[in-house]
């Protein structure tokens, strides 16, 4: 399968997959960690993220995970951002720090921390499906909105476009970013590479 393959057809949306922004923020504030989880987060802040200080630009790359063509496209964006040298830059992802899907409470807290450490948050989106959708909601919290850039896949026909993105709950949060100057659309791997150039 090549990075341009459309490996997923239209699917029905889960209305509960994109909680309201205030619920996302409250969820972060209400997380109570065990001593072991607290130590994991402490290590992330004090050790794992220390290397980021050496870089003027720090790109947090979010989007699809797993073993899919969408993940390969997201990884290509990660590689392009990480290769920048003027000014010195580094790209990083939540999964770089070893969190497993079973550690969802830690993922939420760690994602919040990584957003805070990033100078730019770059979301590669192809639909409003998957576990990363809650991350998109958090990006629209006031502290992170000004750092967020979206590379949005555009589909050839209106029916597919609607099937991929028409989600009332999501639209209320992402409409401005998906139509504003920080959203760059692409249809294939070549256009995606060009869209990355628009991110400072």
C-alpha cells in the first residue's frame, strides 16, 4: 500500500468521539494519578523532554496512529519537520515517549504537557475518526490554539468529503481552524509535502 492509497472508505461517525472542549479541559484537570503514573509524568517532564530545550522550533506532530497509510503520511510530515535546520528544529509525537493505549489517563496528561512544550502543533487529519480525535479538541483550547496548524486531506468528491468530516460535534470546535490561514489542504503525498512548507 502506498502513502497515497485511500485505505478507508466513508464510515458513520460516533457522536461521542468528540467531547465538548470544556469537557476535555475539565477531564485533564480532574485526572488523579497513582504514584507510579505520577512518577512516569515526572520523568517525562524532567528527563525525556529535556532534549527539546536545545531547539528553537519544536513541532508536536499529531494525527493517525497504528499501521495505516494515513499513519505513513503523518510520519512523512514528522520527518520533514524534524529535518529542518534553519532554525534548529525537532519533531516529536506522543507515542515517542512509550505510552501504551492502555495508559489513556497518562496520554491525556502527557499530551497536555507536550502541547505546552511545543512551539508549533501540526495536525495531519484525513477524517474525524480514530483515537486522535480528542487531541484535536484539545488543540482548540485557548492556550494552544495559536500554535496549531492543520494539514487537512481534501477528497475528490463532495460525498466522500462529507462522510469523512461532517460531524456536528467536531465542527463546532474546528471550523475556524479548518477554514482559516493555518489550515492547508492536500490531496496526495506530493501536495502534502508542499503544504508542510507553509508551516513556519
